[in-house]
C-alpha cells in the first residue's frame, strides 16, 4: 500500500502511539495531535477508512465521530 504525503502516515503513527483500540479518538484529538486542521485530518481519515486502515464509530446524530485503527 503506497500512501502519499504523509498526513496518512502521521495519523497512523499518532493513532498507534495512542492505542486507539482501547479508546478511539475524535477527529479534533487526531488533528491536534498531528498538528493539522480538522478538515485535513478528516480528509486523511476518510481516505484511510476507504483503505480499511481505520474505522469510525458514531453513537448518535450530531455526536463526534471516534476513530480507531483496524490494522
């Protein structure tokens, strides 16, 4: 799997360090931890989701999306 720039790699590394299998992170937490905007983080997370690298949980309408690693 070849990922460009590497907002994707930065996010994967950050999420692995946080052990998101125990406590999934919000888009805001990931953006802050990776020093990027929420919009950039969301873009890369959606890209990683399509590749089945990350998964997301949304509890209800209007609630924060929480992300976890699937690898």
